């Protein structure tokens, strides 16, 4: 039986230097080549958190304008090989993101909105030991966790963003459209995976 859990969407993240250490192509390749099976599961081909999800390197801590692109076109190569469970689209009423995410024990996924401009999906895959930085997101974040930051469309009503996790590994984020214009709808129509 599938379980469904509503996730809290936080708007009050006061970590001023989070994601300040950028991940670049060379650093990621070295990190990934020496990584464990957990690292490969979190950052591997087709993962929402892979820097190569969109066909070329893109630092996941930089906000990506996801809904400006068609998921079928951007992910066609990965889908043809069955390597991704990421999907995004818009309906008449909502912007939707669906993805399988890593199951990593009790370090659950967190959802933040940043000034109504960005939705951030993050979590830890490895406990952070006390060091120069108390917050794992303020240093070499990829050594402790994962993130994907996405620009919100101008007409997204970020205050009503909902996030659900079903079967502990399937994430669905649904963001209502503030201005409902039926004449400029793109994408597919979909229904939430859990009620």
C-alpha cells in the first residue's frame, strides 16, 4: 500500500551563505568518480539532482527556469534509455514537477521557497560533522546533501505551493497559477499521484 505524506513548504530559511560554494564540472566529475553507490544514486544520470540532468553541466544550486522548457524535449535522450523519472508540465491551473528522489533514511527532503522566485528541493544524504560551517549547505554541500533550485514562473502562486511524498520516494510539487489564462496553456494535463 502506498503512503502519501504532505511536506511542509518553508519560507523562512535564514542561512545567508547557503549554496555559496559553487559546484563546477571538474569538481563534480572527480567527486562522482570516487563516489559510493549512494552518491551515484543521488547524482547519477536521470536524477533530479544530477548536474547533467538537462543535457550539459548545470550547477543544481543555481536556479534553473524549468517550466520554460518542455520535459519531453529536454529529457528525450534520458527517457529513450529509461534513465529518468523526472517530469514537469503545466495544466490549466498548475505547474507540476514529479520525480523519484533518493531514499536516504531519516534525512528527509526539504522544500523552500525563496522570495517567491525560486523553489528549492534539498536534503542530506550524509550526516554533517561539525566543522568551519555549522550548516552543510554553506560549504561543499554535495559532500553531504543534494539540491535542485528552480525558478518559478511569473504567474506561479508560490504561497499555495504544495509538496507531497508518496511511498517515501516519489515527490510531487504542485504550484497553482495566479492568473488563469486558458488560451496560453502548454504541456500535459495531470492529476496528483496521491490524495
